[in-house]
DNA sequence: AAGCGGTCCTGTGTGC
DNA sequence: TGCACACAGGACCGCT
């Protein structure tokens, strides 16, 4: 699933329903999901009996603060979901279940099992990888910082947007393509050749695309669901992602697809020219 | 520094 | 219909 808009949508929902709830019990069906600490007994000890005191987002991670002192962090990777339910029947692909003190459960489900959970003392966890190296949030960064980060790095724009520690954090494959289409920048454009105007347009497009996606509760291409099971809507208004051979909304040229570091990259060969 | 290919997994769609 | 293969919202790792 999930990039910043999907993670933020999930976070907002959880914040509404999970705050001040206590975790009574944890069920672990697939231990490899637990990345930190390395044994699941310790994981259960950290989490069990704790109250959820804050819920935040850091890049594509959801952070749940427990008793003001510990953190439970979740990365959904490609197909992970956090579902909030009071259903007694276990859904397929449920790997971790947190039983709460209000007859509800927080369920981590994930078809491909790439998602990961972390738990530990707050300060220590945030000082450890991968949290330590995350770039500023794509929705919060100011222009000066954005500019200086781009100017101090090299590489191609698409890969750079996907790299969570390079310029900003939160952008993934769908929104990188959407952002580049809106700014008319070719995905293989080098950072060093970006003009000041292009950099300014880029930041505006990042904020506009992510904010619009957020308003639409993210994109559901296949598996992303909000914690109540509902789909997002941004896929309906996307401009390029997964529109191979369809006409560009600006110029009618057929959308092309290429591979960039193994990821499908959609762009308009007419609007998005490389400099 | 940056860029690859491989890896972790399961499900779905396509073409023969 | 059956089967093989490519591909999917992410991100490490090891190598060049």
C-alpha cells in the first residue's frame, strides 16, 4: 500500500478511536513481522497492559506511544493494513492482533508479509535505524530547507523522491509519478540540472498532490484499506500512474512506462522533457 | 555517492 | 483449462 497519504489517513483514524485505550493481550501469528526487539516474548512484554497515549506519523511509519514512555511503530510496506474491528471472526492474512479493553481489536493484516512492527523505549527506538535517518516530512518541509537538500545531493529526480532519507520522506511510487507529471519534469532529470523555478514548482506539487490525496483518503489500487475497511479515492483522480498507453490529460500524447530502479514509472513523453 | 540486482512474500492477470 | 511468467503503493543488503 502506502505512502504518506495512506499512512496519514490510517493514523488519523486510529487517533480517533485508539487514544487512551489499553492493550490487554497480543496474538502473534507470524513472528517475522516483529522486527524489534528480536524476540517476540520481549515484544509482548513491552506492549501488554499499556495504554496508547499518543499516535503520530514519521515518514511512512505509524508511531503509537505507550504509557508516554514506549513506542509501537508500524510500517505497512506494500500490502499491510491496520484494521480496527470488533469482529470475532479472524480475517485472512491477519498476522498480529492487539486486543483492546473496549472489546475491539487492532489487527495487522498483510498479504505479502513485508510489513514490520517495532517496539521499544521511545528515546532509544527513535535514535535507531531506520528512524534516525529519515529526511524531513514531505508535507512539513519549508522551501529553504528543500532547496538546500536538493542542492547538496546528486542523482535522478525519481529515485531521489523515492529515497526516504535523501530529500523528503513520505513519497512512494504512485505520488512520485503524479508529482513529476504536475511539474512537467522528466523522471530521469538530474537534480543538478533543476532550475530554481522547477524546484519551487516541485515543492508546490508535492504539497498539492499529497494534500489532495489525503483529502481523498489515499489511493486504493489493490489492497489499501482504511482501518474500517473502506477504500481510498485518489486513484480515481490520478493523472499518470498506471495509465500506460492512455492519453495524457494535458496534451493527449500516450503515456509511456519505463523501469527506474526496478519500479514502473509512468510519464508523458511530450509534457515531461528531459533537460 | 549512486545505481544495479536480489531478497523478503502472496495474489492476480496475461499469454501460450 | 492449465501452466509459466511478470508484476504489484517498500526498502534493505551487498556489490560495483
